[in-house]
C-alpha cells in the first residue's frame, strides 16, 4: 500500500492497527515500499525502452526515461498567432526575444509600437 501512495492512516484502517503499531511492526515496508515500487516501474520502463517492443513504444518509454531519470526536457516553442507580414516591428522583436533572448541585440530598437497580438507559450 505504501508503494501505491496510500497514507499510513488509511493503511491502518484497512489492516486494523494503529499508526504506532504500523510503524513498529511494518517499519521496513513503510520505509521501502515506495522505493521498491519505483524500482519495478523503472525496470519495466527500461525494458520497454530497450527490448523487443514496437518502435513507438520504445520511443515513448525512452523519452519518458530521459525526462524523468536523465534530466532532459523538450525544447520550448513559441506560437505566433498572425503572419509575420501583418506584425508590427515591436511584435517581431518580441517574438524573436521569446525564441532566443539574445536575439534582441540583432533586431535593433524600434520603440514600443506593438499592440500585444503576440502570445508566448510558457517556457
């Protein structure tokens, strides 16, 4: 139950003991349940990512593993809601700045003429 994230008070209600009894009699299980579950899931995900499954399953498992275990993350994107030909210089400057903050030095200073029609996605 600890492996599934069930709280100690709820476990006690199910098995009919008090929290101090649970902590005394099932100390190892309380301390290691979550780590054991994480280990089993990680092992399963590793097998999905590396052995004998369809390519899309291996890709999804590998991507999940890299995000969760290797600290990788997907690149952020910016969505511009109107064609660049219809954007003001300020909107273009802001869009470039959102894509790459260092880009602002390439666009020059055109003043604040934008009307707020560029909507950045969260990074």
